C-alpha cells in the first residue's frame, strides 16, 4: 500500500529533529531514518474497489494540492461509507472527482 505522510505546517516548514523514511532496498528496511515526531494527517491509499488512489484525510481541514486529481475521503465520512456497496462507493468517488472538496453527509 502506498502512503504519504502529511505533516502539520509547523513541522513541514522546519524539519528540526524530524527524519523521514528512505528506501534502502526491497527488504522493507527504512534504515536508521524513521519518523520520530509529528502526526499523520493524510494517507494515500490504493483502492482495489475504486481502482484508483484516494486520499484518506484524518484532519477535516486538509486539502490536497490543487493539481492533485485524486478524491479526498475524510475520516468523519467513514461511518456512513462503511455500509455502501462497491457500486455506491464508485458513484460517490465519481462525484468527489467531479466536485473536488465535496463531502458525504448523512
């Protein structure tokens, strides 16, 4: 699964004391550089159901780069989405791609 760590703005701009993982080979070993501070804000997920990469945002105010064409699903939407069929999830994904920033509501 692909992932990307989104850092809070204060850490993103000044990476004092923060080391990010580096790829050292196929073993999965990240070497001696690990994330030691900060909080995960967003995760990039490859969805087999949607056949696409999507963002799962753990913070409600997170917004992707304007040039990023992937849909954003927010943690607050998961309770509603968990009961949806694959076809319904694909329809919601299509709406999110058409109207970036749209959210699922009960």
